[in-house]
C-alpha cells in the first residue's frame, strides 16, 4: 500500500478534555490518533444516517398503515350505523 502524503499542516488549540478524547484513540502519534478519531466519527455518522433513514421509512410505513386502519374503522362504524338503522326501522 502506498503511503499517503500528508502535506497539510494545521495548528489547533483545544481543551484538555478534547486532547484526552483524541489521545484515547489508537495510534502512534497525535496525528494518527486524530485521523483515527475522524475516520471513526465519519463511519459512525454514515451508520447513524442510514439508521435514521431506515427508521424514517418504517415510520412512514406505519403512518400509512394507521391511516388505512382509520379508514377501515370509519367504514365499519358506518356499516354499524346502517345495521342499527335497519334494525330500528324494522321494529
């Protein structure tokens, strides 16, 4: 595998907490730990975005099913009124 050239230099100021988070990641240097953190965060973002999308699709399907069930309930209520009316009229 060809080693990637790291030609961007950037100095950053951060809190101790941020430093500790970066430092907790796997790597031989602060730069490699930071890269691991960024890659991990990016992969997690994609996973979470996918999960959100799938959940939204499920929610949309459930909303559709609820709407269909409400329509069925309205029709059943209407049938019940017709039957009650027919029974009342025949008495």
